């Protein structure tokens, strides 16, 4: 119920908003010459979780930053993804918001959470070989809203965005042309598909973005086959 009330309180706005141009920009970038020594689960600042494939093959990995929904935490994202990230060979970084949801969801101002994501990313790039051409951001519910927003603002860094059941897009100065995967349940009772997923996909396509929109027969969730599609997209 808490998640539902938070989501409904901020749901389904049009693209745009009152964020100053440049807000939400990330500066962390993958480093050359880094060798990945670890595998499996690694805990980082503020209990962020980095999950690395069991066999990296010595090659730079694709990375997905996966953002949780309102009232959720980082480990919930791996419950949603199941084994999809392992099957796809994708490294997943799941950070935690400082509050019950991400800073700009209600205030339309990027702040502490962006700074934190940037710090955790820098740490990942210091210790893990990441392919700069395959860095993506994604999320579920409020996390999908935040991922779409950060992904468009940092579209010259993120090559793709994966948004599972997003509500809206926070305004900001957009850069680049990332590929976008959006999924939404046709029976979503928290963020209705007509006012959220379908509208977001249509507006982004109208602005010239390469959008894959996946509707599914379900509620506010990430079905296993949709999770696999999203990770394959990454």
C-alpha cells in the first residue's frame, strides 16, 4: 500500500519538468586497463549490491544499473531479475535510495541520490572491467521513472535504458540518443498503462528515440520472460 500511494502520488506526468539543465549529470566513466578479479555478489557503499557473472572470460562486461521501486531495496531487484542477468552475462549494480524513493521523484530536483550513484559507479569502474559501449540504466516502478530520467539526461553515457512499469519522465537537459526498452502490464492498477507506459513510449518515439515497447498481460510486475527480454536488450 505504501508503494501504491507513493507511485500514485507522482504518477504519469508528461515529459518535461522544472529541473535545471545539467542536473542529474553523471561523471563516472569506465577505465581502461582494469582487470576484473571478483565474481558473484559484492557489497558497496550504502549496501549497494554489485552482482558479477560467475565467468567473466577476462573480457569487459556489460553493466546494468538497476534501480528499485518506492519502499523497496537493492536486493529486491535480483528477486525480480531472477537468473536473467546471469543468463545474459550482464553485471548488475543495484544501489539504494537515501529515502523511501529516489530524490527527484517528488521534488523534481536531482541531488543526494545522483551523487551517491556517481560515487558507487566510480568504485565499480576502479575494480571491474566494464565495456563503455554497453553501460545501461534500468529500474522498476519509481526506479524505472528515475532510470528513464537519468538515462535521457546522460544518454551520451548510457547506451540503453530498460524501464519496467515506469510512471513518467522527470525533466532535464537531454543528451545523446540511447535505445529504450519499456515494458508495462495491461492490468497495472498502480500506474495504468494508458496514462503511463503507452504515453511515455509514444512521446519518446515522437521525439525520435529508438523505443521497444513491450506490453504484457499482467499487473505492476516484471514477469520472468519480460526480465529476460530486458536483459537481452542490454
